């Protein structure tokens, strides 16, 4: 196998491993959010930051390896060059299959990570809305609401919340 292609495949595998670590940390954060354990959320977020820095370095290495391969083939590398284009350029079936498998595996991992992050983000938003609603119930309306409440209500203004105050 061409050395440049092997470096690209190895880097894609390392990126997949790093993103799997991010998924594990995302699951840890999800569980911490469900348990309202802010310390565990902060800890997972700190470890997540370190893995994200590692993925940025791995992606830089991938870009360099792709650039070297393209230069070797006499093609000027561009920022808009995609992995699918690289796979089409590779002639050897073994190299093409290795690249395609690594890309598909990474793509699946990225989709799983995106879904988990979307879910965690939605849970955090709901938690914050619940906290804000709870504070409104405990503390009562703010002074601004007392001052402007009637005039806004007469204009058809209704405060929207995820939770019903009458429940």
C-alpha cells in the first residue's frame, strides 16, 4: 500500500477512535445531566476539551497527508478537496477499499456523536428552562413584570414557557 494512503487511513482510524472517546464522554455527560450532577458535567466537559484538541491535531495531520498524496500525483491541493474525491483518485482496489471503509466508519461515528450532542443540548436547554420556571414560581414575578405585566397582557402578550404554571 502507498505510504501516503496508509498514513491517511491510519489517521482516519485515529480520528474515529478519538470521536468514539467523545461519544463516551457525551454519554457520561448525559447521565450526569440526568442526575443533576454539575461537577460530573464539568469534569466530562474538561476531558472532552482535551480530546477535541487531539482531534484537531489529527485532522491537521490528515490534511497534510492528503496534501502530500495530491502533490505526489501532480495535483495542487485545495481546501475544498473532499475525501470522496481522494477515494476516486486512488487506483489500487485495496487502497480504495481501505480508504472507503475508514471514511464510512468515521462518518457513522460522527453521525452518532452529532445525535448525542443534539440530545444533550436539548436536555440542557430543558433543564435551564425548568430552573428558570422554578425560580419564577419561588421568587414570584420580577419587578419588571409587575410594572409591565398588565399593559403587555392587554396587547395579547403571553409569556411562553416549556412548563405550565397551573400544573
